[in-house]
C-alpha cells in the first residue's frame, strides 16, 4: 500500500473513533515556579489577642492590685503612714512562686518629714516591707544623717523575682521567689552623694552601722564580699529556719589606700 494511502486511511480511522484521541500523549506539565507558590498574606490571620489578660500572670513582678486584709502587715504598714505603697497579690502558681498579700514599696517617710524613694519600687511580702521600712526609717536614715545629709533614695537591685537560689537550675526556691528578700546596691543622699555599699572608700562607720542594724533586724544578711553572687550588693530577707538560726555574712572591707 502506498504511504500516502496508508496515512489517509489512518487519519480516517482515528477521526471516526473519538476514543482513540485519548491515547495521544499529552505535553509534560509545567513545573511550579516560585511565583506560583501561595502568597504569605493569603494565610489565615491568628485570632485576635483578648484585650484583658488572664488572672494568672507571668512572673517578674506583675501582680494584681487588691485591698489588704484588715489587721494584716500591709494594713499596719499603711496605717502607720511610714511608707507609700500599693497592696496586692502575686498570682504565679504555675511557676511555683507567688505569695499574698504583697506590697509595691515606692517610698519611705522619714522622721524629718521627707521621703526616701526606692528605685525601682520593691515588690515584697507585707511583713518584709514593714521590716524594710522600719530599718530604713529608724537606722539607715539616722546613719546617713551623721554624714551631714538626709537619705534621698535607695537603689534597689532586686526584690520579687520568680527564680531559684542564685539562679542555679534545680536549686531550692530563692527568698526572692517568695517576695521575702530585698537587694540594695547603693544609697543616694540629698546632697547628691552616692554611697555604693561595695565601695571600699565608703565611710567605715556608716557601713558598720548598716551592718549591725541589718543583722539585728533580718534573719539573712549577705553583704558585699559574702560570696561571688553578692559581690556588689546587699541582700536582706526574713527566711524562717529551724531553731531560729540567723545568717549574717557581711565582711568588713579594709579601707582603700590613698
């Protein structure tokens, strides 16, 4: 059969049988190009964050303000009018911290009618806040006055922080996690002088007076030089120990040579 006749016969055969057209191979699919990918803005947006945060808040000093219970140390602190403070409650059960009631101590009224502010404000258990206020008012301010100027400010290094002791993983809960401790780095006088508690040039009699009074009022005192973690600040707390044991470690520093 001539080639031309064979081609015409094949064309007629295919044209008369539509199903055979499906056997014709299709061209390869076009590859997906980068600009064919779904756009980022096409993804569904996350649900809107609620305007009011839940009651259980994270640690690091957030707390819910509330009225202090009558007769509590917080009520005593405010009734004596020796401090400016907001009373409230720390809710941090998920982290193993939290205590109630607490106060955010912002300033202490001194006997001469002036205020010594805390910067930043200290979040403490009411018992601890009351002890700190009395110590500053009755001992620290008097020791500062002997230097010829009123106490104006307390530089706070730490107060309530939900963490383990010395930030060591797996260690017992720090007194800071119970809002039962205050760390101080320096005191500022009304005449502008700053007295760093770790400065060997700080007046020896002044530091000695702070050491005696702190160890008399608090169950734990770790001053500059007590250990590496307390090299540059003073730590005081009201930790309760078996048998009423107290810890006072604030070594005397030799005055710096001229």
